[in-house]
C-alpha cells in the first residue's frame, strides 16, 4: 500500500438501520481555512465505513430533518462517538 492510500472497510450494522439519531461534527466554511460545529438529525441506514490507522468508524445518516441551512446534501457521514440515538440518548461507537 502506498503512503497515500487510506485503509477502508465497509460494513452494515442492521441493529442501527432505521434508528433516529443526532450527530454533530465540524464542517469547513467554503472560501476559508475555518470550520465550525454543525448539527444533524436523521435516520441511520446501518451502513458504515472504517477509515485510517487508527480506525475511525463513520455511519451514514439519511432523511435529514435537521441540518445546517447551507448544507445541500440529503445524507451525511457521522463519526461514531458523535452519533446519539434519539430513543435512549446512547452513543453509537
């Protein structure tokens, strides 16, 4: 593997599929070198991707009901540990 390749593993966690969740994360402000916190609420698909070494797991959230005004996407990848299930406020790792 070259030093520019990032290890990637894709998977599915069926226990999370269809669960309403909230996540927050940093987002880049276009045209600047700055980022800020952004909040999202939506439905987890159960799909995840693990990237890097050490591994960071990201979960796919769709059907967004809360998102930043300038966010144009219909889905977002959220870092595990920043994802909270609405039904019981537990953290998804």
